[in-house]
């Protein structure tokens, strides 16, 4: 079975217990303003620029039918301005770039091929490590995600998924050892503002999953200062999780990594800057709040 | 909380277990208080010894050792729990610290671990009995002279010992109060019976081991310590059971051993880094009977280096598939602070390798090292290694960068010539190796602690030791492999240009071919990415080297275990290398040991380990090191700890040999370059040792910063 993959990252140490290989799928139905993986939003492959390799030769600019690349030159430096709006995915710019600064982000891969890469690090997984399927949103490709999880289980590997809740009704939770379920905010209005969509189906999916396997679920919430860092929101979240019998809640700080990744694929970043990174003390307070 | 905070990659996270007095002692020692004192008296003057210049080598050596014992400054550090100090500055420079015409008269010995364990079991007095027994048998005049020299060493040690006892007795007599009196009395009582008698308590054991070590150091020699938990574990166990000592007291005492181990720190000089006196300590693993030896001492040692970033005794823990998860986690916890104090051996692979090489299994199980990471049987081995610069040879001879230009019509021809070059080189090397251990300068102070020097009445360099090993140490294999891979792809597969044309481009340092250079550098996958094509070349090159070395395992009394290392030689080498086929310019960084060429590994630590472990390292009996550097972010939290432990387990399962893993943040290193005064106790792993970052010169600091960082994201 074919899936659309953004990236496979070995030696992942923060996507579940132990050492893991994280498979980032491509495509996400949400548009969180702080998204740290905006290159995974679109299902289709995109052109990705590695600016440190670019020599400013202008080769891509010359061949692009959509005017996506522009090289600004002055006496001392050049700037590669890349806007993927209108890109027809013809791939001409990649072929024209001799500095290897452009490449496809996203490709189709067979589940078997993916799992064989995951298996390479079996020696490091021990009893805890293994496969994590992440995104984007894995449940944009439910059949592929379930297939991948099934292949991992057949091989005795531990499995985690990181999901945002949309489409989670299709997840085969029996194949998951741990489900990281992102709640951006429990508040519907704020949710619309922060992600561009409603969260009713997300909360319904959380409820449904919790009824089946609350012990597997870790609810994660990204805390961005000034956006969703009020104690009331955290209270709402923990009231929800405890009513569902979910014991594990993680509050993680926002990082402004997303903006450079967005510009690499020629998108405008929506991410707030450093000002939204919560300070350690505030975060610790919220965490203590959540525990209480 | 404590007044003293020590560097960690996770600031403020080191546990505080020792008393404030001990922490202050550690702080002072790490900030060179004692190293500077040591440098005040560099050496003793031989003018006091009539006829020193005209003496025979042994007579002169003996007179020098006695002079040191009689005249070296004594030092008692405030509140120290272990006595004896190596107080002569030229000893830090690998010389016997006695001047003849303003210069030290002789170099000293390193790259061994003395058999201190035997002294602890038998007491030094029994050594005199052994010497006398040998004297009673038939001897040549040379043997007589050497045996006298052994006697002189024991007696010199006794003189030095007596001076310390007198000093302690004086201090006791003039003590200001009861507490002070009791303090000196306790020190006196620990030192008096050892090392001449067998230590009866843990305190005496620690004191005996330190005193022996300090004396060999005082005479300029750099010895490893060996398996400290094997040596001291039973004593501690008995004392804990009888209530003679509490665990916290034992930790405190042992911490003083560690702190005194850095009494040679001189932060004032910059060069290739301090703290490299080859005084490695080995922990855990199996005993001669194959059973696990891990005991309370193992844990205490790890406690100590978890609390203090003391890299002066680099620690190598022997791990295997059955190592307790708790021990792996403890190792991980220490590693995560950075400083590169702890490394791991894959002990089963090493023991099997030694047995296959020809060592009896009990001997193999005793393995420690030469004070760095080269494996040897401690207390029985004359060891040496010779550096072989294979990448330089390959560039000159195989690629034809010097002399006549070369050409190859296929990749197989090129690879074949590379292998033949290695084979020719190793045949020559074996001929040269025959003369190893056939004579050398007097080295009685270490010979005393080496089986069978007494019984054979033969010195360390003159065939006295049970084993004499010389290891060819190949360096530059990863660079060679990457160069071959680039030529394979560009010239013979893609046929983008001819071999000759490519070599001309290299001769011109890629001038005018920047695009091609980037293409070669960025589009091929090199050694260290778990890519079979590249890794297979590494396997082939390494097999050639190991098999050619192993054609003669033993000849002319010399064992010849193969090894790989660069230590820091890659820094000197890089300036004399030709430009690199793998897209690097002249003077760019080279690979260390058997680790990937920095900048070429892009798949993270697990891929590096897998690539490395595809090589059959069990044929590399002397060993090699894999350097892994992680970024703190990738190993934070519980998960991070688990990740380090899993890397170690994976390394063992895959058949690694020795891995040194360090955690460091390049941003912090850059800060330390700017403000060295704020980072005096920041240590970094160099190779078999760590050094204080501020004692590295610019070139070395840059190397550490550039060296591959195999972080997750
Ligand atoms: S792939 Fe997109 S950006 Fe590249 S040349 Fe074609 S239209 Fe332009
Ligand atoms: S072709 Fe490549 S190197 Fe040239 S400007 Fe475009 S991205 Fe940069
Ligand atoms: S759900 Fe995740 S991948 Fe999707 S937009 Fe939000 S943060 Fe980004």
C-alpha cells in the first residue's frame, strides 16, 4: 500500500518512549497558527529550498513557469525569495538547480518499504522503542497508517501515533501501544481562531477512544504564551481528561521552529515569534495546576 | 544546597551527595590550585648526587628515584582523606623529574596499567621476598643490576612512605584540638600498614591504591588504574557488613581519590588539552570466573562522576547483553551531563576476540587498557602502538597525488590497488615490529608492578613482562572510504569525467569546479549513514587491514593485535592532506578514529552506530573508538535518558567495540571560547580522554566544535 511521506526520522527521542523512528506523513486538515511542521500541511509534494546550499545562480528563476523563485541581488549579497503559490509541480527548478538546493518534500512510499527502514534500528529499540507515526495528520491516510502499525506489530515493534483527533474514528487503536492525542484547546471558539476549524468532532473522537483504551492515551497540549496559556483552559482540559479516565496529560511549550520550515516550502508563516514561547516558570505553574 | 556548582550540559542538574568540604576540595582541584602548586617545583637537581652524569643507566635511574623519594615536596591538602601527592611538575610532562644540566635526564613510561591489584592482594613486602628469591638464583651481571634496581624501588617507596608518616605524626602532635588530632591520627593509621602490608579495610585499600599510583606518577610514569571495583569491592563489602564504614563515608573517601586524580590540572597552558595522562579506570564486567563483578564500588564511582565533572580518570564501563538496566541508566545519567567522562566497552566481543587471538580465557576476562582505550591484560603487558596514516598513503600512492600520475580503468582496479597498498604496508610493518621490547631505558618503577619482570629478572622494555604487544593503529579509514566512494560514483558509474581529469581537479583544490564539488559532497551518501554501498567499502578496507595484520599474530616475542586510532593526529594530518575526492577542500576536517568524516553523517546516531558495526570489530583485538556527540535537546527528560541507554544496548547488540558518547551544546562551546574564565571546569571528550575545553588551543577547539553532532531534532 502506498502512503505519502514527508520524512522519516531515525533516532527520534521525543516521540514516545526509548529510541524511535518517526514517520511523518503528509497532509493535515488543521491549520494551527503555531504549527511546527507546516511542510506537512499539503498532501501533494512540494518543492523545498535548502537555503544554505543555494548559490543564487538564478537557474530556478529562469525555468519556473509560475514565477515562484526570485533572486534578489545587490552588491554584497543575494536573497532567494521563494513563494510556492501557483507552483504547478513541474519539477523544472529542481532539475535546473546544480547546487542541489532544491528537492521534493514528500514522496509516495510502500508501507513495506517504510517498515524496512523502521526495522533498521531494531537493535536500539529494546523493550520500549519502535515506530511512531506522526504528521501532518496520520488519519488523513487511515488505511496506510493502520497498515503501517499492523506491519510494526507483526514485527514485534512498539507503536505510537501522534494525532490531532480529526478522523480518529478510523484509527485501529488495537494496533497502538500509545496514542498521543493533541488538544489545541478545549474551547470551541478559541479552537476556531487558532486552527481554522471547529473541535466538536475532535472531542467526540477523544471520548470514543477513551472509552475503548483510556490507558493508552496521552493528551498533549501545546502552550503558547498569550494564546492559550490561561489556567482556566488548562482546568477545562484536565476536567475533560479526568472525566474520561485519561491519566496522562502533557503540556508542552510552543517553539517558533515552524516559521523557517514554512519558508523552506515557500509558504508564509503564520507562526507567532519568540514572544509566544512560555517562560519556564509559567509553564511549571500550569503543569502544577494540571496535576492538581 | 552547595556553594559550588559544576558544569553540566543540563545546568544545575548534578546531584549533591558529598559534603561541602569535599565539594570545595573538588572545586579547588578542578581550578588548578594543586596543579599550580605542583608546577612550582618542576624537578629535583641531580647536582646533589656525586657522579650522576657518569653513572651507568641503572645506577643513575636508581639514584634519581631515591632522590625523588627523599626530596620531593610533600603535600597534605586541607581536609583530604587520602595521602600522597605527585608534586613534581616535570612528571606532568612525561619525564622523570630529575634534572641533569637543566633537563630531565630520561623520559618515563605510559600506555600501561600497572598490576596494583596484585600489591593489594599480596602486600609490597612480599615483593621484596620475590626479589630476594630471584637473587638467590643464577643471574647475569645485568640481571643482578636490575634486581638491585627493583630493591631500590621498593626501598625508595618506603622512604617516601616514611616521610609522609612522619609528617602526619608531627601534625598529630601539634594539632590544635581533639578533632584535628583525630583527623591526623586516622590518616596515619590508614597509611601506616599499606602498601607494604595487605590492606585490611576499605580505607586502607583506597589509601594503598592511591599511594602506589601517586608514587609511580611522582616518578613521571603515567599508569592506568585498572579495575577498581574488582580491587576494592570485597573490602567495602566486608566493611559495610561489619559497620566499619557507612556507604556515604565510603563515597566521600573515594571521591577524594578522584579529586586527587586531578592534582595535575594546569589551566594556564593551551595546547592539545590537559588531563591526558592515560589513567583510565575500568568498571564492571565479568571476573576471571566469568561472573559479574559489579559491586558497591562500581556504583560509588559512578555517583562521584555524576556529581563532579572530573575527567582525569576516564572511565570505561564493561557492558554486555546482560548488564542490568539500572546500571545502563546510571551510565546514561553520567554521560548526559557531558564532559565525556564515561565510555563503554562491549566486553563479550572483546573477550572473544582476545581468546581467538590466543590469550587464555581467564586472562582475557581480566582485560583493562593502556590507560586510554587500547585493550591489554593489566599488570602483565608491555604495550606500544604505531600510528599508520593510511589515508595519506592512499592519496599519495594509490591516487598518485605525488610522483607519477595513476590511472585505473575500473573501480575494481582502484579498490584492488588500495588493498594491495595496505597489504604491502602491513608486510613491512611486521618486519619492523620484530624489534619491539628488545631493550630500552631503565623503567624499574613500572617493572616492579608487572608480572614476570621479577622472576625473569628482566626490565619492562627488555622482555620482562608476560606479554609484549605492539599494535598497528590505522588512521584515516573513513576518509579513504569516502574518497573511494566518490570516485566510484562520479568516475566509474556516472562517468561524468575520467579518473585523470578528476585527480587534476583535486590537485587544483577544486578551483573552478565549485558546482561539482558541492554535487559530490551533497548528493552521495557516505560512511556513517547506514548505507550499505558506502559501509561495504569500509568493511572491505578494514577486512584487508585486519586480515593482513592477523597473518602474523605473534612473532619474535611480539603480539600484534590490530587497532584503529587517530586520537588527535587528524588535526596535524589535515594540513598535509591533498584535497578530498568526497568534496572537501584542502585542509578540511578529517575523521577521528573509526567515526564518520565530520559533516558526512546525516542520519543520526543510530545510523552512525550501524555503519560502524558492520565492520567485523572482533578482528580488531586492540580496539577502536566510535565517537558520538549528542546535542542536549535530543536527550532531555526521562526519554532522553532511556535513549542513551538504548544507544549503548544497541551498540552492544550490533557488535561495537568501544563507544565514547558526549553531550554538548555548540552554543555553549562558542560561549566558552569567548569567556574561558566562566567555563573552567567544562570538559569535553577528545578521544580516549577528556580535557578541559579552555586548555585546548584554537585548532583543537575548532575540531571539537566541528566534529559531527549526531543529534535528533
Ligand atoms: S516545480 Fe513549482 S516552483 Fe519549481 S519550476 Fe515548477 S512551478 Fe516553479
Ligand atoms: S538554481 Fe539552485 S542555486 Fe541557483 S538560485 Fe535556484 S536554488 Fe539557488
Ligand atoms: S495538527 Fe499538527 S501538523 Fe496539523 S496544523 Fe496543527 S500542529 Fe500542524
